[in-house]
């Protein structure tokens, strides 16, 4: 090999250490600049998909209502801990005589009131819609729709209403009633979460730990929106993972059930037909026990007209939390006394206060967390509400939708 060839080989052998460090530094700068843009693009894309799924779910329920001759329909919002938010189209199957206060069974004792409740069941005519991971929906409960006037969490229940109402709340979740303990202003309502998955099966028979959610209701024939109501309907959400013969989990019927008994909803292949058969029974106490507000196989749902679509992690971080509970994928969960441990699905809609730093006022005040959530949804959250920042508003990403009562569609609003 001559000298010139040897010099060429030396020239193409590779980069020097300094050159490599320069290249790596340039790549790091480009990555640092590009990753946020990529993340923002993914977030925007998943947000658009979440909105599309929300609209598809509402439209599916409305289409059912327009075609229905047997009653209204509803888009019911449900969330199973660790899963994804779903919108389930349901159909009206009838009305039952139920207990007004879920803590009391039928037949009602002297002095206790009863209530008629509409019942809705999932239908095979429309598929549930599922939102992208992390995206959630809350419904707006107007002032007075949960409690009658009174002190926080001690007011009497609205007549014929058990929706989100707890006279002695199980766990730590508190819903504000009177004065917002952050702003000092009168309560302007609460943004509620689907709590159908947070309950203790062994306590459902007492009515103290029932399942709650919300829905959008559509009028049969026209597809118009039915006005918000304080009287909750019953939505069928059977839990077949619970032993039917466990009397602590399910109310006892007047006649014992047996394997294969048609009255077991976990055996029903047509829930609307099964529910209509139950409603046709002659014993009101049995009907109420099977699909009334105390049943383990149902949730109570009031129809709302305002929805908020948001990303749970962004919301949690904006209101001061370090992140989400790993078991539930939400701000709910954590250890609460002897009720449940930190690593299991909560047996009540407990807010996981361990997500907030101990220096935060929210770390020991679940009602304050509810107020932060309310302000976040309304784009009224201030930096000073979360920490020691200025009293100026935080720019939140929650998107509000009101239901157009005539056209039955969701209209984004601010």
C-alpha cells in the first residue's frame, strides 16, 4: 500500500471523541426540542378521538330514542377502576316502586317514604363507546340537586333522591353543599365522577355504599334532551363476579334462588327482557331488592345537561397532585382507615389524598380537592388555590359541552 492510500484509510477510520460529543450534544438538543412537540401532538390527537367517541356515544343513544316506540333512551357514563371511561346506550324498560332513601328497604317502615324510579338497561342494538386511556368525563350536578339546604354534608336528602347522597359518607369523599372553602362563595354545584366501580359488595345490602353515576336522557320519538332531574333513575350494571348466594352482598328475596334461576341477572342474555320480567313480578319488595337502588347489580343515575371532557392526569397535576393512583388510574383510591389498603380498588369513592404533598392543604381535605376539581372544570382555578402563586387563573384544558335540548347534540361552550 502506498503512502497516499494509507493516508486515505486513516482519514475515513472514524470520528474523534470531540466530534462524537458534539454530535451527541446536537442530537440531545434536537430531541429535547422535539419530544414535547411529539407529546403535544399525541395529546391533541387523543383528545380529538375522545371528543369523537363522546359524540358517537351520545348519537347512538339519540338514534335509539328516535327509533324507539317503547320509551326514552339514555347515554350512561361508567368507569371501572383501572379501565377506560365508557358510554353505554341504554333503553327504558319500565318503572318500579322503590325506597326513597337507599338505606331503607321495602316494604317501607312507618314514616319512611317510597319513590317511583325509571329503569334503564343496556341493549344489544348499540355498542358501548370507549374513550382513549386517561380521558374522563364528569357531569354537572346543579346546586340543590344532591342535598337540600343545610350544613356541608349534613343537609337532608332531596325528596325521592339518593343520587350521590351520603348522610354518613363512607370513606373520605365529601361533596360540597354550602360555601366553597376555597373562594368563600356560595356553592355553584359540583362536577361529579362516575362512581359505579367504587363500592364495597359486602355493604351494598345496607344501602350505605351504593353505586352512582350520571346520564344524558333522550326523549322517545323526537330524540330531544330530557331536562336535568334530581330524581335518579336505575341503570342496570350487573356484577357477576359477586357470589349470588352471599346474603351480605345481595338483598334477600322472599323465595330463595337456585342455580340457573331466571332471576339471576348474571345468567340473562337479554338484559332489557330480563328487567321487564322482573318489573312484571307481583312482589314489590322482591322487585326493589333485585333492581332497586339497594341492589348490587345497578347504579343510580340522574340525567344531566352539562358535561366536561378532560385528561385525568393533567387535571390531577394542575390541582397539585403528583400523579394518579396506580390501581384506579384516577385521583380515587389509596388507604382509608380500615376500609381498604393502598393497593386495592377502593370500596368507596375515596379521594387518594396521598397523591398531594404533605405541605399542600389538599393532602388532608377531600372536600377541598372536590372544590379544586370544580374550579378546574369551570376554568376558574387560580394559582393561589393550589399553592402560593398569584391569584390569577390557571389555563385548564377541560372542555365543556352543553346538550342542545331541541337538536339533542353536544355543543362545546365556555
